């Protein structure tokens, strides 16, 4: 990893001057990653870790018993009464101490368990109260928020090593009567008091949202669109789309608010960590304003396969939103693989198993399974209040084997499947009737589902009515929140933990169950569809839809030997202790820093400076202009025949070619026929076809075949291989050219096409490259095989040697085949502009001046090189140790075929700072147009600024290049 350079303190506004707006349908540009030696961590979650209660009356108006009178003035309204999202507290909104009450689950609901002896009060308080009558008007009480304790514990553990700031929505505020406070009722004093207290408490920065916007974002888009989709539930209601449109606008708005809040807190060198599906657009929005920030995203929810995700109307925007990050983490490998597949299939980006190539920027994708705070759980399960509750439960179910389930009551938690499997168990194993009870606790969801509640109640009644009696009830179902001690007591006395989620991100109840079974060693039955399934190899895996299979596993678990139970539990317990929430947080942040440090090794290519190129063009006396065709003078099309030239491009090209001071060439992979048909009417235009195989001088109608004397028998072997893959890759086809063969897979399935292309490339390398003098060009959705001696760079060298008087060079291209041109141009530029003619004169042995008399001699040399290559590969095996420096093959006499000396020197020169180095902001601005190329040379690539290229300038699209040509030619105004 590159060394970290300390930056000079600067305000964030320094790096935000005039940010370019980029729509969500496109990707923002990313600059060099900036980290300081001691970076801060900005942790961003949908809601802050605390539920807040606003005191809206002076102390004198509060009753002496601490209970607020409903007749007094209140910020909230009884009509707005909502379940508290804080840890259970006194009805008068008194706050338990943080030390005595802590969330117990990383899911969206509180940990819970229940039986006949469990506390029936869902708002039971086990902590110490703070009397609101002792607080001033406008003050606030902070309670730990229910849920996500694993995430908060992990992030909090980082505070020992790194300063941490937390940003999130303040959530629904309550007054001291427990009523929700509308956002419009909050005064600036309330907001400021809350900001001050949260910052003093734990450096928490709250975001205040309008109620309608907040509802449209969370209850609208998050819960009705994203959450079902991520859990493989497709929408089944037809609407007019107005509500969805408004919810999407609210989602974008809220994400923008979060991005703005991060920018306000950001200091150069900070690390930004964003959590979950509520904030999927924040990385993109943030990257526009902080192009050099290190941004990580972790998705706690599952991520669906591409076949499901592509149903999302805003699929492109959501994926691009995430790809503004440097690193994206998921709970399991399958979720990470699904995301990469979506980027390839939906957005068409290239990818590898480690990440996504987002327009030249590598976004790393990894697996980071979350754990629990094992030390806290161990401490809390041994709390004084747990043991009495364990004894009470044992007394109630004396002589019975206890199966425990604890889930939130929604469709994906598999409660219905669990009950049906338990019914199947009682039916298939009648000897277990009266011996086994199921205690199922379902905590209420944020959005009630009456149909599901009714179905669960009906199933419970059916099972109890069929298999129960006056003195025995097989299923005990409790739909409520319970306190922490009861929860740990229930997990500790259970004989089996049963989790049958049909889709889950990371079910931490299973991890807490393992911790609580340190003495009992009860087996864990776990759905294979949970996020923890891939990590907990000691659990008994089940398919929750296979009721008979689940019933059989329950029976087997009840009859496991003590030794088998101890072995399984030991394996599970070791995993929980080694993969804690603290380990998860540290692992994610350390990987983010590492990936940011080695993020990309390409040099940021500055955007073409129009004033510079215009000034150089107009002050020059002789100019050489060279252009690729597809992707450069015209956009890439799905079929080669659709890339016809546009009228304004032809107009600009004609004007440039008609200038006697210009030498204009089109150097393309197209064949002669296509170039003549599309561009043949442009006077004084030179052509090179099939990647340098053919040349036609300006003003001439004669094509010169530079490969005429080459042995083309290799085509038969290549055609056979290409045909094999064409038959097996729907949408692919072969393009035949006189000196090359190209296999196109642009219309194939993106992921399968890439896979087949790699397989085809490996096949060609093993079967053809080791025997014949050909090379493989990996282009945009195509593979091309051509003779080794032929490439576009050789044409550039010929043109430069043919016109030593030129003092302005423009070379434009877009793909890997055009890098040969940039390489050739860079090679002759290292000596500087003043020495270029001298350099060309000294390179006579490498680049010969082109004229008609030398055509035959050149063809003879190519034929000799081909023969020599064949002799080498027929005698010397293709091995790594038979190569010289830089992998260049040795000739039998030991000499090396080296590239031109200027290019060899270029390779050994130290490169400027790259995005792979962690550097200061000041070094970014100095990148600009600093380059060792001569000032009069303009090599321009079409694409993203961080595209790996040897060009010294870039434009984003062919249209932008054509506009530049129009300005140079005078056909359009600047």
C-alpha cells in the first residue's frame, strides 16, 4: 500500500468548487482518493442510534408524580400515538439509563420472547428513569434506539482507533406524553438543543426531514418498493404510477439531504461509510461533490438476482447510485455475486469476481458477514434478572422439550412455514405429541399485516385444536415485545433454536442463541436462505418450504447425542467469538482503506482543453490528424452495419481534409469496402483498414496490402474455434476480414458473453498463439485475431516518418486497439517537441519513410518475420523462461526484438501520482495537463477520465470530439 501523505488542513469547500451535475443515469467522475494519516470515520445510517423525546413544558407544569397531564399544551397529538422505537421505557417517556438497557438484535425489531410467565407489558422498563419534571422546556431525553445493535456496537468499537461521527435522520420525535411530534411543530430551539445534546453525547449529527418527505422515502419507496424486491417479493398491484413517482422523488430528495449533510461534516482525508438500502443513491450524489473521498457502502439486506432486480423501474439509477462508492460490502458471497451480475446484465458494465469496472473506475465488491457483540451478549445473558426467569420457564414447561422461535411478523421471516413444519412433525411423529412445545415470539412489524396475523393465529389455533388437550398446548404464540432478560432466559433454556426465514439478510438471533447455549449445547436448525447459513456450518440446515424435511430435522435434533451436540456447538461458538461485530467493522474499514490505496493504477486523464488545442492548431504550419472510426467518429452500435457516419461529422472531416496544411487519416478496424462506401467521398482523406493491414494514400484510389506476403493459413484454425463458440453463444457472430477475424458478442447476454469470450480467449491462446504468428485483440464486446506484425501503431510510425515537417499531431481513439497509436505517439514524443525531427531521423532502422518503391521490400520483411516467428515456435516451446525482459521472446541467437528505444525509456520513468496512491488534494490539481508528451501532440481517448490509457487527453463521447473537429475546421462556432 502506498504511503499516506498528510494533507494540509482545508475546508471541504476547497474541493467542491463548481461540481458538475451528473444525472443518476450516468456515473460521476472519481478523482484520486484522499486520506489523511489519521482520518475520521463518518458513519451514515438511516436513523441515528437514539430515540429522542422532546420536553415541551416547563418543569412547573409537570405533575409531582412525573406523569404529564394530557390537558397541558403538547407538541404531539393523541391522534399521532405510535409505538415507541426506543428501548421500552416508562409511559411518561422517562429514559432508562443506557448502561442498564441495550438493544439485543441487529434486525429491525427488538429482541423478544414470551411464555405464560413473561412480562405482558411491552413497554416494561428495567432501567433507571429520568423524571421529565426535572428538565427544562425544549430539552430532550435520549434513549437507545431499538434494533441494529450489532451494527452500532461494531461502529462504536472503532472509536478506540479512529474519531467517529454519526449522521442519520433523527426519526420520529415523541413528546413526554409519548405522542409523535410533527416536524412542523419543532422550533429552531428544539432542533438546536437536540443537535447540541447529540453532539455532546456521541458526536451524532441529526438530519431533520419533513414528515411527508420522510414518509414517502421510508414507508413509501423503501418499504413498498425496495424492501419487497430485495426479499424476492414482486409487486402484484397495478397502479397509475403517480404514488410511485412521488415516492421516488422523495427517495431522491432524502438521499440528497444525507449527501449534503455529509459534505458539511467532511474534511479532506475522511472515510465515509454508508449503510443499507435506504441510502443507495448517496454514494453517487456524494461523489459529485467529493470526487476524492473514500466511500464505502454496506448492504445489510439481501440482494436479489438480476432476474428479480431488473423488474425495478429505476434499476439503472439505483445501481449507478451504489457505484459512486469505492467499496460495496454484502452479507454473503451470493448477494455480492448477484450485485455484480446486475451491474453486468442491467447496466452493461464489465466486471470481475472482485468488482465492477464502472467506466474505467474499479468498484470493489466484497463479503463481510456481520456478527454480534459477543462480550455484551455474554455479560447480559448472565445478568441477575435472567436466572429467575429461566427457573420460571423451566417450572412452567417441566418435562417438556422446548423449541424456541423469535421472529418479526412479516412474510420473509418464515413464521407460517415454521408452524406448518411443526404441524407436520407432530403428525409424522405421534410419539412426540405431549413431549415437545413450540414457543414462538413474533415482534410487531413497523407496518402491520392483518392478513398475515390472521393466518398465523388460524394456524396456531388449528395445531392446538388438533394436537392439544386440556393439560397440554403444543404451540405458545406471543405477539409482543418483551424485555431483554426474558429474551435471554428463553434462548438459554431452549432445547432447539428454530429459524425458518425464507429470505433474510443476516439473522443475528441465531448468533445470540449460540452464545446462550454455552451450557445446554442445544442444536440450531437454520434456514439455508438466511445470511448466516453460509458461515454456520455446525447448524442443521433446512429448506423452510420442505415441511417434511424440516419435521425430520427437528426429530433428529431432539435425538442428537451429547457428544454430537457439544461438537456442533463448539464449532458454532468458535465462529461467533471470532467473527464479532467489532471484527466486521474493523475488517470493512481496513479493506476500504486498502482498496482505496490500491484502487486503480491508471493516470487520471484531463478533459481536453479546447482553448489549448485551438491555439496550437491555429499557430501550427503542418498538421497530422488521425482518427479511429467506431466509437470515435461515430457512436458504438449493436451491429457493425448500423454505424453509418453522421452528416455533421462528414462536414467537419471534409473541411479538415480540404485544408492543404492538414494530413488527415482514418485508421480503423473496418475493411476497405466499408470505409470507401461511408467515407470515400471525402477528398484528400487517407485510409488504413483492418487495424493497419491496408493503406490508401490521400488522393489515391489504390489500396496497398501490407500483409500480402503473410501466411494466412492460421485463419482455418481460428474460424473453427470461433464457430464453436458462436454456435454456443446466442447473439454472437463472426466478421471476416482479409487479414483478420473478429468474433462479436455485443448482442449476447452480457454476463454469459463475457464468460464465453474469456473461454474463447483461453482456447485461442493455448491452441493458436503458441504455434502461429498471430495475436488476440480484446476489444469492446469482441475478440479479434490478426497477424502479430500488423497494428495501428505501425501505421502511426509510418505517417510520422513520412511527414517529418509536421508540428501538430492529433490522434483520437476509444478502445484497446487504439492504444497502439497512443503508444507509438508517446514513444516519439519523449524527446520533446524540439528534438522530434532529430528523433525521427535517428529511427531509420525502425521506421522507414514510406514510398511506393519500398512497398515490395516491406512486404518481404513481413514475410521474413513471419517465417522467423514460425521457426521459433516450432523449435522453442512457449514457456515463461524462454522470454527476455518484459516478456519479449528471445530469438535463437539471444538478441531481443525490442520496442523503439524512446518507448522503452518511457516504461522506466516514474509515473505521476495515480488513484492508487493516497495523496493530498493539492497534488490532484497539479495533474492537469502535466505530461512528458510534446505540447503539440494531442492523443485523445473517448471515455471516462480514469480509463486505462496512454492518451494525454480525454473527451466523454464521440459527439464531443466531433464538436472539437467542427471548431477546428470552422464549420461550427466555438
